[in-house]
C-alpha cells in the first residue's frame, strides 16, 4: 500500500495530513494516538494506540476488576 502525503509546517513542528481512505481503514478519529513502531531513512511504520485497552490490560494483569455495570463518565470525573 503506497500513499503519498505531504509534510507541512505546523507551528514549530512538522505535520502530515492523513488521507481519508487511510483514516477510515485505521478507524482513526480526532484525539487518537499513533505510535511509531519502526522508522528508517525511507520508511515509517505506525500503529494506532488504544490507551483504554492498554489500561484495562494492566488492571487485568494485576487482578483488578471493575464493579459490575461500571461505566466511566468523563464529564462527571471532570466536575470533581
């Protein structure tokens, strides 16, 4: 799969605009994180990070469980 993307200036950083088809294929949305898993002079490989799943996997590894029917409410948590 070859796709060309242009590198642009964004403040003091460089940015790449992702093509719609790639965004759809990876299921990306604003706020998602991508991790660089491999990089060389001519190639960069990224993967989508699922921080929620990573946190739940860490909890599971420690034997932690959530109460039955628990649902995190970000707005409620931010009111505290």
